[in-house]
């Protein structure tokens, strides 16, 4: 029988992980990347005898494949994808390949417009604290396919984006979590919110009565969609507005989880993660942990001592009474809204970057209440300036993290906070949001 041949488009974390798993299961593998491949990934491909090319896509070679696995960052409208589709070659994503070869392992898949990384990290922390055989994978950790190839575990705690969900066919998590749905990445969805909502709901596409769906019952986009579709899964909603019979809720200062026979209660003041949005994240992670079967004392302990993530509401330093917070991971207006909502001091806000179809009107009320100045940090800041020129007394344009930090410090007085929460992608001035956050922190340390 002819060897199954797979071409992998994109040689980042997910692409190289997929290549390792494909090679391990006996596929013929060819990896192609239109850009330059990072040295660490190139070494992995060399060491495993996997053929690859960089700086181009050789069309003839790609169109010979039985199957093409594409990086989630590659949209469907690009020429090479159209050519693959015209030839009738199936296109899948890394999660689909991983699901095919996961064996008896189980998956918790976590999605949402905001809070994915925090919730995924917290759930992984709870599972690890309870002694489970588990791995942090997907958008935040290692490639899930690479993990299965090199170091398989019983549980994969996976952050999954809408782009990754677009490329699934049979993928089915035992536990799916949907935190919220707000306008995000609309440039990939023909600027239609309904397309983005449909994409997020693919997380439960293949679930059955043996699986669980944990979702935010206070999110109208989620609850409205649930009225329109038929689901086969076990619902476990969570809310901060009303009591839930099976799932989780917060009443007063108490979080209550009710899953099967397990009942977990704890004070929100004991949560390591502070702020209303993090109460939702903590509930979602707690429900998932109880569903997995982790004991309530282990859930309580882990929720209390969790360390929050780098680049997500990360305290950097206090310089002459001015506090600096790095929220570089906020790449949409909703995420920035949550960051601003948690501010209780006069704030100098650093905004800007690559706009993803942002609607800044969402931030107007909080900006008016809390922000004394806006520092723009981007190549084109016109949209931000137009949105806020009548809302704040001072708007300053900068084109580097260092200039933004220096300008924000000059405009601050003792007792203020400087918040980097850009509401935009980072690719105009930085490699990624991590690079943006790191440069911000370095500039603060130089003050």
C-alpha cells in the first residue's frame, strides 16, 4: 500500500509538532514555510530526518499530497490554499491530526475571546497539583501533536483558538469550555460576528452525551446561539448573575460548584486571580477540574496559590510611586475593557498596534472615568486618536516601547498606574505580543 503523504504548511510550534507526529505514525512528511524557519525548529526537522523548505511554497510538491495540514495563521483565501482546494486535497489542522493519534488520552479544550490563556493555565495548575498525568498544549503551551509524539500524557489541557477550530473535522474534546464571545478577528470572518460565533461553537461540533460543555451563561452571544442549535453534550453553565443547579455560580462572595455528587465552595477573596473577569475564569477551571474528578481540597489549594501569567495583567514595578502593569496579551478591545475595569487608580493607558477591525466605542465610558492620558504605540494611530480625542485631555503618539514608557512616566504622578493594554495585535512594531511585553518591561526597568 502506498505511504500516506502529508504536506505541512508553516513550520512554527504547531507545524513542527504535527511533522514529528506524522513521521512517527509512518506518514511521508514534507514541511514548507513561506518565511524563515526558526533555528530551534529547523534543528528538530533535521534531527528527525524530515524534508522541508523555507522562503517559498513549491506548488507542484504541495499538490502531490494526500492531505495538507495548515498553520492556523494561514487564512483560507490565500492562493496556495485555493489551489489545494481546487485539486480536492483535504485540508486539516494540527488538532485534527493530534485527535487521530491520541489513543486513550483525554482532552479539555478551552476557547473564548478573552481569558483562554489564564483559564487554561489555571486548570493545568490544578491538574498538576492533584498529581494528574497532564500537559499544557495548544495556543499557550507545546504543540499537542508534538506532545503526543514525544511525551504522551493522560490529559491534554488545550487552549484552542477559532482559527484552530476552523480546521477540525472529527476532533472531539471530552470537556469543552467556552468562556465568552466578543467581537474579535472579524477580519478573518468577513466582518460578521455570526461567522465568528459559529466558528467558536465548533468546539462542541462532535461532542456526545458522554462529554461536557462548560459555558458562560451570562454571555448573550453564547446563550442566544444555544437557543438556535441542537447540542448532544452535557451542559455545565456558570454565572455571576443567578444560581445554577448543575455547574457553577457566584453569590455574594462565595463560589459554588455543583458537579455530580461533588460540591465545592470557596470565598472569591481566596482566589489568587483578582477581578470580575478572573472570577469567571476561576469558575470555568474549577468546574472542569471537578468534572475530571479532582478532589475539592486540591481545587481549593491550587486556586489559592496560582501565579498569574506573564504579559497578562502582570505587575512590573513601582517607580517613584507610579505602578506599571504589562497587559500586552490584550489584543482586542474587550480584553482591554476588562483590564481597565479592574483599575482603581488614575491610569495612563498605552494603546495601539495592528488594528483587527476594532470598535473603540466599547472603551469610551471606562476611558472617560479612569484614563488621564493615552499613549499611542503604533505605526498608524489615527483610529485611536479619532476615537478618544474628545474623551481624554492628552494623547501622545510614539513608535517604540521605550518612547511609550518614557512619555507615560512623564505624564504620571505618584499614585497613578501606567497600563500597557494595547487592544491591538503587535505585528507593526514587534515580533509578537511577548516581544512587546518584554520590551515594555525592559524600558520600565531603565527608568
